[in-house]
C-alpha cells in the first residue's frame, strides 16, 4: 500500500496489527499482535453497559536523526493508571504499557511517516472491562489494546486560529466527578454540546466550572492556556480538568524559557485582558483561539490571523524537540 503522507488527516486507518492483553485471575497475559481490527466480547461486558472504558493518546515520531521515538509515553501510562483506579479497572504497569507500544510500533514500522512530511504515528491505548456482569460491579476481566495509525500534519500552512463557543447549557465534568481522568464516558457527555457548537460554526467548545459558571475549565477535548497581559503563561487549576501532557510540557518549556507560569482559578471575566489564548492537546499541540462567544458576548483575543508570538515560540520549541531537530533537555523522547 502506498500512502500519500502529505494528504493524511486525523482519521482511523487500518494497519498491520494491534496488540492485545487480557487480565484474568489477577494477572495480565503476555500480549499478542492481532491482524484483524475486531474484538469478540461477551454481550454483558462492563465496557458496553457500565462504561468501564478508559483511553489514551500519544504520538510516535520519526526524528530528523532517523530515530523513531514515542513522546513522553510514561506520562500516558501514569494517567491511564489513574483512570483505571477511578473506574475500578486493573492497572496497566509502566513496563507493560511501554512493551505494548514498542511491539505494536515495530510491527507497523512502515506506517510511521517519514521525517519532513509533518505526519506522525498516533498511538491509541484502550482499557476496557470485558468480563460479564449484570449487577453494577467492576468486571473480573479486562482487555488492554494499543492500536496505531499514521496521522497528518494538522496545520499545513501555519497555525490557524479558531472561534470557541462557551457551553452554558451542559457540563463535561463536575467537581469530584471523572473530569480529571480520561474515560470514554466523559466524551459521551460532551458529544452533544460538541455537535451543537460545530453546527453553529465553532470548531471548539469551552466549558466553565459546573458550580458557578464563573471560572474557566477547559475546551471539550483540550486544555485552556493563555498568555496574560504581563506575559505570564496561565492555565486553570480545577477539580475537573484533565491533566494534559501537552499543557504540562508547554508549562515546563515556558518556565525553562524564563516565563512566569501560573496555575490558578481563572475567572471568565479575565479573558478579555489576555494577549493570547489557545487550546492544547496531543493531536495538534496548539490551536490558537481568537474569538470566544458566550451568548451575545463576543470577546476577541490575539491576532486575527495566525498565532500570537509567545505561543508560536512555545509551539516551535515543543515540536522541534518532538522531531529531534533540537536537543531534548527533559528526556521526553523514548526510542522505540
Ligand atoms: C486528552 C484530553 C486532553 C489533552 O491531553 P493531552 O495529554 O495533552 O493530549 C485535554 N482535555 C481532555 C478533556 C482530554 O480528554
């Protein structure tokens, strides 16, 4: 099969295999590469009825030096462990998580895009309850899958700003709910508001805190980051925001570059004073947001075109590390 790497989007594609492990009688199997993208499971599996479902997303890059590396995989391993604990599922140990990524990427090496195309390999770990249960209880059997697929450079002609719609009629997550872990159920709760925002012409939706509708939480599938009037990197602290690996990395870089980094409650009323705003996450790193709409209120932030200079600079540093175009001072690349 010949792939036009320059035309890839962010879409599912069949590859040679996925890797699958099963947890039974208190322990994980050794894992197996499976050719077919299908799973046979019990109709009473808890993943289907009671939402025992957690996932992750990370990327593998073919660097300028030719080395194929996963980007910060242990961060995703730890987050999946937190999701498993919250959702009463068996935890996947770090070594098994990394073993899964190594084996499935090696088996699909020809799907890791060449350096210079902007395309990379997206890695999607999935943990589900596959044991049968009809009473509301955790399963006694779990399945861990890692699937991979090549994905395109999201921004072909530089970072493009988008408009965001504030969601006032729905919540993605509540304090002490499951917002801080990456569960499938969180996405179920956000699908309808996401569709409503999309249908109105907003690529991203912004959630406020579920209690007072006063503080900024995050975008539907990505964290909220901003550069305030004094040039500090600011991002919300909350009981219901998903700890984004991208946000964590950008904070680290910002501090490394001498910027002030603040993680604190951010009132919605503050945003008109910000210089730059963006959504951040693995798929695109940074999506600049230049307009935020809440009912009749329209708030414009940053440049009309492109990305503001501070976030653009952070983006450049971050992606240069991913592609091994610059040194990796924090040890973020894990060779496959
Ligand atoms: C996955 C996710 C993010 C982004 O996290 P990254 O680790 O940076 O990809 C942000 N918000 C939510 C709600 C998510 O599910």
